């Protein structure tokens, strides 16, 4: 009887220790299942940017965030067998307008095998604007355009996929982050260089709504410079006037729209636009958003690695040990119970 009691006590201790070690292993994974890398690179558009991904395991997720003021020409991975781009698109969502996600660009990958990998970016020039698709899908190229010694930001946008309504819209957004005062106004100039646009709108994005003012109509012809001035007295597309006053302005944007019905089947749905300096006046202060294009610039990126739990040999060993210990304890308990019952006593008396 004493041997059974000693064996039962030892088994309880063993089960407790095994459970504790297994729990600590699982807790360690839960507290370290995400790795975050924040780094900066000097980008020269003539050379690729290589981002090294630490060793990953199969089915790990990799999430890359870039500033949206620069657009990659292309993104590749090396080796291709280790990291696969996921077919996820977080651009073109209406509520992007009102959230900081508008100023960032996102790319997702999944590990197809264990190993190390590289993400290779071929970058375009940087501008003061976050350039994003908010309707449909376009291919955008950024370039520097100079006319009569005046600098412009060149935007070459070509429709890849129209939205269900037949439109695409690409926005060039810059932060405002000010309460809009009665003297608020935005002035500047744009020019259609090639192709056709359905519209170019100036958009004021607030914390509650967004307001679009048409500054270039669909009838505009190439090589005509259009100057504009939008203020509290301007009437926006929904007929509202001055409703944005005293609201918090989050972004100012230019929206370039293409419409499928404007283009023939054999014609590329494309527009090339030049954007000049933008002057923003609010609360008695003015600032100028220069039409600058940078071929060499500093880029910050964030790399998130989400580890997928994968049991190791140690986990299998611990679970097997715990299962055997539980079976042994049950066996000893039954054996002990039978002996006590055979002796006509109680378990409490046996102890």
C-alpha cells in the first residue's frame, strides 16, 4: 500500500512538472510569435532595394508596409520557392479616405518553405503625395516634367481594371491635419499632357466626410493648363457649399478619374497629367506643396513576420509523456481503490 501511495505522489509531481514545461513552451510561442523589423534605406531609383527577411518557417506570414509617397515599379522575391506573394489587395477601399492607411502601402507574403529570403523592390521617384487607387485598379508611373522652367509632377496612369461602375480613380493625397477655417482655400494648376480624363477633382477629406470639387472636366484637351482655386464658397459635386468649415481636415487630394466609355477597345485607357505647386491657406497661414520629384530619398519600411505554430519534437515528447503519466496515475488509482475496497476500509483511512 505504501508503495502505491509513493508511486501516486511521484506521478502527480511528474504530471505537474510536465504540464508546467509544456505550458511554458506554448506561452513562449504566444509571446514571441510576431517579429517586427523597422528600418530605413536610402533609395536610388536606378538600383534595387533589397530587404532581407530573417529565417522563416513554412506557412509563416510576412507583411511589408511602405510609405505611399513612393511606388514600386515591381516587387520580386528570392528565392521564389520560399516566399510567395499573396493575392490580397488592400487598396481601393472607401474608408481608406479617413484613416492613416491612406498614407501607407501594404504587401503580403506567405512562406512556402523554411529558409531565408529577400524582397527586392524596384522603386519609382518619390513625391510629396501618397498615390493610391481608391476605385478600380491602375498602373501608375511617376516622372519629373519641366515646362518653361517650371517643375511639375508627372503622373502617367493607365487603367488595369475598371470598377463595376466603369471608373477608376487614383488619388494624390497629402496630410492637412488642421481645423478648416473660413479663409481656407487651395489653389494650383494641373495640365493634361496626353490621353483622356473623365475628371480631375480636388478632394477635401475630413474626419466625418469628404468633399470633391471638379477642377478639370472630361472635355479638356491635351496641353491646356488649368488653374484652380477652391475655397469655402466653392460648390462641390453634391451641391454643398462650405460644409467642411470647422471640421478637422485630414487630407487634401487630387483625384484623377478614367472612364471606360471614353476609350475604344483598341485604345489604351490612359492619361498623363502634370501637377504643379499647390498653395494651401488656412487660419491666416499659407504653405506650398512643391511639385518635387525625388530620385534619391530615404525610405522607412516595417516588416512584420507572423509565426505559425508548428509542434516540435519536444512538444510531441512532452504530450506523450503527459499522456503516459495520466494513464499510469489512473492505473495506480484503480489499483489503490481495489485494495482499499478489498480491505473494507476508506481511502481517507488508508492515508
